[in-house]
């Protein structure tokens, strides 16, 4: 595709439910990132996938958050037992080659998650 | 850990005028990259300009230029001939040995007609 796509665009869920957010990176990009944008915390790094290596999960706020990337392409961010503080915009980005020190990241339009 | 600070939560500028957005950062790394991203109401983050820390020459992209002061750890963005379409949230970001971006808190820029 032409750019990074994310689905759904908006998601409303009830406290305690699980949600899955999807990211389709730019074709051929080997690195994929998830960020969270919330009013109180600004833009925070969550997790980073680099080629076939183990992901960098250092930004995940709790064990309720997990992510996977299948076949080196599509990624799914899963939030279990959602809480109201999980309400935020979740942004996905991809870059051509994680080994490149240039590292321009291209962002998707985000998924706005609202936990009632 | 790296930190990025944007001390101007909001700014406004008249159309066709020039405005400068400030950014400071803190790092112990010597090789890194700095970026300015723009986020309009559509939420789409768009790269405006980038600067490699090893380059002394300030980056320019059309109406956008930076003033990079490595010793002072300062990285300001100048927008010349401001246009209504420049209205957006602007984020300063850092990328070093850890590939993920560390963002500042953002500056909401409004261009007034």
C-alpha cells in the first residue's frame, strides 16, 4: 500500500473487555513501532519489532499489553482487561531498515480507543 | 535515558510571517538524529525535517529550517512565510542507539489569517 494503515479508526469498548488493534506497515519495511498518545502522558513508545529479532517490549506499561507481528508484516496490539486509563490514540509506524541509522518512521493515522 | 523538552505549549503567527518553535534535549550519546513532526487534526504524523547530529550544517526543507546547536542541545524549527495549512501540533523527536523515537510534549501552532 501507499502508506501505513491502521484499523479500526475508532474503537469504543467497555472496561474489562479485550481489544485488538491492527497495523499494516509499508511493504518492505522491516521495522515496526507502536506508540500511545494520551492527554496526560503525551507520545509514549510501547514496542518495537526489528526484522526477525525479538521485539523490544521495554515501553509496554503492563502485562495486559502485548503485541505480535506475523510474517514480518502485519502487527496486532492486544490490550486485555481494558481500563479507563488505556483510553488514547494508538499510533503505528514503520521504517525501511532498522539497521539504518537514518531511521525515518512513517506513521499510520492511529486508532482512537475509548474505554467506558 | 533521553528527554526532549518543548517549552511552548501554544503559539500563534500571522499568515506570511515567520515563527520559531523551540526544542531542547538531553542525551549522553554522540550519534543521533533529531526530527520535527507535524500532526494536523487528522492525526496523521508527518515528517517535516530531520537533522543528523554529526552534520554541522543546519537542515532546510523549503520554508522549514532548523537551528541545531549540538553543544547547547538545542534544536529549534523556523517556519518562514507561514501558511494556514501549517496549523498543527508540532513535535520534536530524538532517535539514537535505541531506534524508537522520544517525543517532546508538542507545540500547538495556529496560523492566523
